[in-house]
C-alpha cells in the first residue's frame, strides 16, 4: 500500500528529480508530515522541466498548513527544494519580497503567484484559486479581508524593476520621493513593505490608473458584500 501510494504521488507530481523527491517524500512520511505531492495531475505540464505552477504552490500551502504563519526563510527554502523547483525562482521571490530571515507565508505565496501572472488582475484571480477552500472548478471564494490585504500588498510593491539591496530585516519603507511607474505586474518588484505612497508626488495619470484597477480586480467575484467571502 505504501509503494502504491508513492507511485500515484510520483505520477501526479511529476518531479524533476525523482530520486531527490522520493527521499523527501519518505522522510515526510517518517516524520508524520505532509508529503510533497500534488493532489492531482496538472495539465498541461509546465513549460520548463522544473517550472513553477499553481499546483506546486498548493502543495506548499498544504505543507505549511496556515497561511498566516511566519516561518524562517530556511524552512521555506527546504520545502521548496523538496519539490525540486528551480532555485532561481526562489531567489527571485526572495529578492522581490526582500525576505531575509523570516516571512509571512501568504506574502511569500502571493509574490510566487505573481511570477505566473502577466499582470495584477491575473495574479489576483490565481490567488483566489490558490487560497480558496472551494472544490476545483468552483467559485474560488476567499475572505474579503484576505483579498484586500494581498491586493494592497502587491499593488504597493515597487514596479520600477530596480533591485534595492537593503539587508534590514525589520520594517522597510520606500525611499523619499519615490513614485510608482505602474501597477500592473509583480514580475519585477522588490520590496516587502506596504508602501504608503504620497499621492501629491505621483502624476495624476498614475493615480487614476491605479484607481481604475480596483473595479477590474473585484469583477472576478459577484455580489460582493462587506462581511461575505469572495
């Protein structure tokens, strides 16, 4: 029965390095932890051999258990390696989020989802699919508070594509006088702080553009109420 379940998990997960993944799988079983295995086969397969997909992020979320946890970055890195994912993707996420020693699980996963989306709208749709408790193919509802928190966090990340190396592990703030070039994608963002932008220093067109994103994002759900999930 153990080998049968292992074969099914390997077929569903399609790991890049079967030997390394197998060791992580049986180690997780021996330690009574959630094994690094997908619950179903993803199709179409990822474009690269060790490519990141929403299915792998679901595995990480299931292993962490609670997305509100704050974990050491080494723990997250070990889970990432157990799935045989590309190390470059992990380094990119850590750089974008400026995660040094610890990070919130939901913020790490939100930035990771941003690598899969072409813009913020697609990213938020996939975030709903990742954090929902609804069955696959359902309405992908998540709590409104979680949606708005992650939306504000991603929209507040710097979008200028520049890497600002700040090794401070506490609060990070935007440089004085900085402005936001666009709010559309998190593929080149690099801060872990919820930046409070000074609207007086931002061109009027940028402010109007950012405001216009809200209706587009919230259109992914119907009949939104203040206390209801989306």
